């Protein structure tokens, strides 16, 4: 996935992402304050393109998330830098937005398995051992009470 700011004073951004299924409906959201960029349908090459605008007031770190129901999620972190201040003698009052960094990280389409998996018979044996232990404890207490009477 590539992220490239358009170098105009309006702060236009664009992202093109590949690797989705052709015809897949892909949604995009920009976070720190969630903002939906809508949905695009992946072309025959599995690519989508989203465009949006961010002002200098939104300077800071952000995260772009593209999600396709079949292909999963792609996340891109990026930073919007505040614009440079314009000197009083300048006639150009519209500074260009600055993109200082971006980093791509792809998440797997499925969650990885964590924890332990037990054989079904192991669970049955464990439950049976607990029941037998409880029964044995109850019988032993009743026998103690009878012997002290």
C-alpha cells in the first residue's frame, strides 16, 4: 500500500492499495478521530484508491484502515505535520501540507490461534475426576461424623 500526499495547500491525500479480491467492497476509515472514507469496489487487479482532505489543524499521528470482507484488513500509520509558518513579507499565504512519515503494516486475514487446545476426552476425564473427588470428600466427611457420634 502506498500513501502519497498531494502537494497542494488544501491538504489532499490519496492512498492506493492492492491485494484485495477483484470486485470486493473495501471500506476505509482514518483514525485518530474516526472518519469514514466510504467504500470502493476493487478493480480487476484487486486495487482500490481513496482520496481525502486533512487540514493542518489535524497535525499528529493517524491510522488508515482498509477492510475487505474476504481479504481482511490493511493498516497504515502516518503523520501529518503542521504547516510551516509563512513570513509576513511573503505573498503566498497558502503553505503546502507536510507529510513527515508513513509506515505500512499488514494484519493477517485471520486471527492466530492462542492458548491450548485439549482433546475432548481429556476434558471428560478432568470433569469426571472432579466429580469423583467431590463424591469422595462427601463420603469421607459423612463417615467421620458417624464415627464421632
